[in-house]
């Protein structure tokens, strides 16, 4: 067990770190250097989702006073580091130069970790890092290092894990003090500049750390060394066997579903209370469990389980966490009713949420869910995609209230006054205000958590609180006409909003997050083809031909292969902005991209994407796999400045690389044959055994891994093999039919027997598929075969017959 070393923190950042859902306590700093024992006083504080105090605006360094400073960050590519390039703090990037300087001067390192769209990172910059007095203390007493957590997640993971281990939570900005050899000494999150309410300000913290370093160094250094040793041992857990316990996968899925159900909010949807995070892996688990219940004849329980997800998704889509004007979703809601969000938009949310809405559409055939999927993907194509198909990382929560303003405010781009609605819409303003709960006094009044500091007084965050059909009747309109008017109004607002100063765009391209979105674009290209003919969409949904989404997926994958993949070494780089980053690809980059490539192939892409996925899996095994102990480390272990190599399991805002890898391995094993397939399954089982205790004890922390364990345990995965010319309409229809139903335990293989490259690939990797293609090749016919339990159906020659064969409860 780790000793309770000193942790400094006076307030809490808005984000819980991966691995911790809530930040529970803040510890006071009084006479800390003299206390080798734990603090006796711990003051509970509620988790403040967004605001620790009534400050939500800051000066934009790019538009304020002329720049008088330039530090080493000016030559970096990271948007976050560039935001700090003109602070008076003498920042270094994470580099040997900085470590050497600390050793030379014999001073501790102050490490500040954040990201470009982090609200409280901006606040701490304005309050402390732009302050000449604070900068002097940092420059005189420390070597200061800035890290973009999105560019160097490996570094962030080390010190966030340290803070979480001592504290039970963490967040960004992450503020950690290190010895010159990079051992953590003490740490916290956000600090205001001055002492307040009996809590230390940043200047006080700096003074106390300096004093501790000069007078109690041995205690600090030994504590940091011990912490790293203990964390390294705890986080590199190995499996004691190679076999997963019988019945564990089914028990884990059920227990996780039961735990989530116990936290379900029947009034507003979602799991847990305010602040509410989407956490798509929870919905994925519940839909998966509902499918298992349905298959065992427990329809009523299945409907109840999936109903929680459907209601949650509807509440989210109607709430303020959804950008009704421009599409896409904000990071989370500060209240329980999904109304007032933390306004930043993250790419990893968009990709995962799209897939959950697509799954819900596949189950219900309700165009509501397919429309929301389109809404997200159309937002990504319009606002988040670069000229070469690359997909950017995030949009900030903060922006200037008007052109030329030197101050930024959270949500300024997204909120409206009642007068603005009247001015923009004229005759339809009352209808629009009624629909979106817009009031002259502002509408952030649905919960005490929505706006505790009256920052949005007189402002409105759009939210739908009434059923559109009822609203249409109230206004004497048909539902079709009513929805048309709303779409036209939203489009007008979109063009008005486009004239406002936009939030900062983080145009960094991250491989792992692109992998998540490649998956959603690819899946949408076929699943959306089952929408009812003549389905009507309204702005901001474009109503694109779904094939355009497949093209978007292919362009994003092509960009990564061209810019971030080395054909000779077969290795990935982690990110791109004006060139590849220095950081190598991490486990998540490989795992998420492989998952996206498998979807890209299965949903109609070239077999080249499947080939690349196999190559990447080989390289992932080489770089990250613990061949003796099982499972994957998060880093290649080649950088001596990264002190921990972690086997991550927590499925949080993003799924863990190990959870995704387990599913990838099962999928790959169903595509190839022989020893390669057996090796994939062996690695998957060994991985799951490593995390067996987590699956048993706290499955709610690892929902996707619960699914992975059950997917692995399915005795025979269903295979749908489509054979025919890929340029024919019948082939397209057959592929759409193959993907029409929600079925997580299936693999779709398609092969054109006239394509010699494809035939050769299957001859080399799975001769059974090549034989099926040979035996079922016909000039003008597309054939599908459904295989399971070593038996294949007779050839199916129409999409309608394949749909009937794959309908729920259909037996092979």
C-alpha cells in the first residue's frame, strides 16, 4: 500500500481523470513539510463540475497586451504549448534539456500538464503563469516544464496515477513537483494565485515546496522513489494462469449491468448524478447485455435494460449538452438534466457517441437515432476535418463574446438572449423560444447545479423539454411543417453564430481518436442505408448519401498511413500538427486504429485496410505485449524519462487500450485461420485473465472489458461471407443486409472472386474463405453464406432473404 505522501490541492479541475469518476476531497495545506504522517483533517467538498468560483472569463494572450516574452515553447507545434509560449515563465517542453538544467541548478521541477481546450488550464494561466511575480518565483526556484497531455499521454499517465493513488482523484491542470531525476515529490491540480478560505494559493505552495526541498529533501525524495516503486509493481500486474475462469464473462456482464442499473436516473436518463458524463462504454455494455437477455428469451428484462439507454440518448440529444445549431456533443453536463454543459467538444466523444446512436438505430429502426448519428458526423465533416481528410482533436469551451474583445467567456459562442432570437427569427421567434425553453431572464434555472454563480444570467442554452408532436399541435401545425420551421430557424442561427468569434480549434491529429471516428464513419455508411425510404432530415443534418461517410473514413485512414506511419519500421507516431510529433504511437493509437480499420474493411472498404490492421496488430504485440505476464503496456518502454509502464484497464471517457485490444483479437481470429487465429485468441484470453479480479470485483469500472470477455467466451462467432462483384448494386444491398441488425458477435467478410489481390489475400490467410469464393463465383449473382458452429447455410442470393436469415432469434 502506498504511504500517504503529501498532496497539495486547493480546488478541483472540471475533468475527472481516466481511472477516477469523481474527485472526492481537497486536502488543506498548513504545516505540510513537517508532516511525514497523513493529514488528520480532510475537508469534503462536492465535485464542482465546472466552476470552483465565480470566474469564467480570462484574457486572451493573442489579443491582449503586446508580447514581451518568448520562451522555449515558441518552437513547439502543440497548440497547448504555443498558448504558453509568451508567458513570463521560462517554460521548457518535456526534454533532456530541462532535466539537465534541473540537475545542474539542483532545483526541483515544476511540471504543469493540460491541454488546449481545458477551461481551468486557461484560468490558471491567466491568474498565475501570466503574472510577473509568480513567474519570478518559478524561474528562480524551479525548472518549469509544460506538457500537452494529448501529445504526451505517457507522461501524463505517470503523474496523474501518482496523484490519484494518493488522493483518490485528479484532473487538469495537473500540477506536480518533481526531483531532477523526475520522481514525484508532491502534487495537485488547480491553484488560485493567493490564499483563500484557509486554502493555500499558488505562491504559498511554491514557497513551501522550496522550503521542503532545501530543508527536508531526503524525506521528499525517498517518498517519491517509494511511490514510483509501489505504483510500478501495482500497475504491471501479471496473470497467474492462461485460462479465464468458467462463467466469469457472463457474471461480469450481468454484475456491471446491475451496478449501472442501480445508478440509473429514471427522470433524466444517464447513470449517476450531476455532473453527467456520457461515458459511451456504459451504454455499449447495457445494449450488449440486453441482446444477451433477448437471446435467452428474457424479452421483458431486455426491453427494460435497453430502454435505459434509449431514454438516456434521447435526453442527451434534446438537452444542452447537444449543440442543436451546429451538431455534435459537448463534453458533459454540469447538472443532472443534461442542460448546461461544459462547452468544449472532444473528438473521442463524437466517435463513440455516434456508434451508440447507430447501435440504437439498428435495434429500434427509429430515425431519431440515425438522425443524431448524422448530426455528429456532419459536424465533424464540416468543422473538424482538414483538407487531406485528417480529423482534428477538439474545440474549446471559451471564446470572445464579440469581435475584438480581449476577454473570453465559457459558452459565449453557444448561448443566446431572448432578444437575439426575436431579432433573428421574427415571426417564428415565439415558436422557437417555446420549443427551446428560451426566456428573457435566461433559462439556466432547471437545477441548482446549472448556474450556481449566475454566469449565464439573461442567457439561454437551447434545450427541448416538450415532445415535438405536442408542440406542433399547440401551434396548429402538422408535425412535418413544424419540424421544417425549426430546421429553417436553426439554419438562420447557424449563419448568425458563424459571425461570432469561434472557440479555439485544436487542429492536432491524434491517431487513437481518429481511429474511433474512422469506425463510426465506416459503420454509418451501411447502417444508415436501412433508414426508411424518404426519411426527411433537418438542419444541421445534411442528409448525405451514406457512401460519403465511407469516403470520410478512408480519407482519415489514408492520412494516418501517409503522415504518421513508417512503412519500413511499421510503426505509428502518436499525433500530427505541422508534421509528426516526437512521441511514438502508444497502445491506444494501435488498438483504436486497428478497431477502426476492421470496421472500415467489414463495412465495405478495401481488403488493404484489413491487411494493414493485421500488420499493426503484429507491431502492437511486438512493442506492448507482456508475453510472459499477459496484456499490453501503455507505452513501448523505450523512453527512460517515462517512469511507469502501465497496463491500463479502466474504461472511462475513452475505452482502455486493453479492452479494445481484446475485442480486436477476437475479431481478427474470426477473419484468419490456423496458428495465427489461435495465437490471437490465446493473447486475448491471457489479457483477460490479467484483469480477472477487476472483472469480478468492480466490473462497472471496466464495462467494455466485460463485453470483451463475453465476446471471447462465445463458442462460435457468426460469420457472414458475401461473394460477388463489388461494383454491382446487388453486392451493395447484400452488404447493407449483412449489417442491418445489431449483432456484436458477428464478422462480415466480403470477397470479389474477380479481384486477384483479394483472392490471394484469403488464400494466404484463410483458405476456407478463398474456397467459398471459388465455389460460389457467378457472373451476375451475389451470394451470401451465414456460417456458425462449423456449418454454413445454403447460398443466399437476395438481400431480403439474408435480412430474414439474420433477423433476431433466427437460427442457422
